[in-house]
């Protein structure tokens, strides 16, 4: 079993998933500031920050259905190629409209890679290892989400925006190269080729999970897009680039220490623990004054949003049959996309219209909302999260 879980193909998918996730995450903390530097207003900056994920959201149902019907390799290769094209767009952009077009292309590419590579990975895992296996996959995504912004910010601070976008282009190219060496090309399950089905927008059993991850994503993605601006506007003596690598290290430790529990503990244990952690992380950012508080903010955000990413994804997959894992992954990413689109948009509105002391208290509301969603679904259908 251990040999199957860590085969050569799975290791290559894990490495490729790290690189494809690095590409947009290198850009995310910079794109709002870059847009402002070429003429975008504060509200438009927030819209541009979330536009990639809005485009991904529109594509998800189509990609999710495709992931169950054709080779995952082909769609992943197309997605990585589109992300390369979008990075070129950022590098040559001279006005906000060019950035909007590049964000749209980036969103389509990100939808293709995220759904297909997650489904590709899950189809190589036995059912009893879905939780821990997808936890490791989620850890690679989360590492990309944490390490890439730190690299992007550091390069921007020394060399400017456009070189950071060039590094994002290289990470997309790495994804295209690595997947060439994967032997299992992710061909569809035989039964899905024989049965003709209508286009499904989502796997409805996974919709509550998608809503929960959306609510956890909003404060993290608002932070990812506006933490640099927030620290600058408040004149805080904080090394903001430390937040993301600290987040990555804590998340790595948590996932490695708790991976055996992913297949054993019910969903609600992780939901309540992560809710407390996310709430504490947002409070730390509210009272951010030095690097010590920044460390605790990163620690609690990793225990909140970081942990829930893997838990929600593996739960969505298990709620669907193997022949619908592509659609289940698509549904999960619809929720993630909504959070990643709404986070910067809400952050832009709050940043431009509220006193900065209220920025994070307003985002705190998402945590109790996630718990309310769980209890509403639990009351109506007691089997939903089992």
C-alpha cells in the first residue's frame, strides 16, 4: 500500500502541482499593486485581484466533466500553456484592460490544471488512502500558495513587478515539462466512456463542502492580496514577506503530524478546530504590530484555512463515486474559486471604504458563517458529512 501511494507517477504529480500552483500565487499578492501602478482605482484593483478566480469559476463545470471523460494529461498541459500565456500578458501590460485579459486567460488555465491534476492524483489512490493522499497533494498546493507569494514579494521589492511575473512564467513551464514524464496519462474510467451523461454543473453532495471552503478562503485571500498594502498604509514595522513562508512551514508540520488522522476523524472535528484557529489568526492580524504577532497570525491561519483546504477536498471526493471525482473536485474548486475571487474583491472594498482598524474585524464574520452552514446541512441531512 505504501509503495502504491508514493509511486513515481504520484511523486511527479505532486511536484508538478507545486509548480502550477506557484505560478498564480507568485502573482496574487502583486497584481493589485501592479494594477494600481498602471492606473487602476482601489475598487478596480480588488476586481482584478479576484477576476482570475471568477473566470476559473465559470470554467469549472466544463473542466470537471472533461476530467471524467478525457485524458487528464491533455487538459493539464493545455492549462499550463494558458498560464504561460497569461504571464506574458502581465509582463507586457501597460494598462488595466490588458491585465484583465491576462487574468481571464490565467483563470481558464488554472481551472484546467487544478481540477485535472487533483483528479489525476485521486484516481491513483486507494479509497482508504484518499484522506491522507489528498492531504499530501493539498500540502504541495499549500506550499506553493505560501512560498510563491514570499518569492514574488521579495523579487518585486528588489527588481520590480515584471521580473516576478517572469518567474511565474518559468513555474508554469516547469509544470508542462514535468508532466511529460508521468506514465499514467489519466485516461478516463472505462464506464464513463460508455455512459452518456448531460453536462452537470456540480456534484450536489459536495456543494456544502464547497460553501465552507469558500468562507474559509475569503479572509485568507483578502490577506494575500492586501497584506502588503495594509502594512504599508498603517506604517507597521513588520517584515510582511515572512508571513507566507511561516505559514508554509507551520502548515507542512501540521499536515505531516496529522496526516494519519485525515482518514480516521470525522469532518466536524477538523471544522471546529480550524474555525477556532482561523478566528485567532484574523484577530492577530487585527492587532498586528510586530513580527511576533505576525508569526502567530501565520500559525493560526495555517491551522484554519490551510488545514481546511485538504479536509474539504478529500471530503468532496469521498462523497462522490470514483466515476464522479472530476466533478467532485470541480465542485470543491468552485467554492475555492469563489473565496479567492470574493476575498480580493471584498478586501478591495474594505480597504478603500472602511477605517483600516475595521478591515480584519469585518472579515471575522466568515468563520461563524462556515459553522452555521455545517449545522444547517447537518440538521437537514445527517449523512452529508459522514
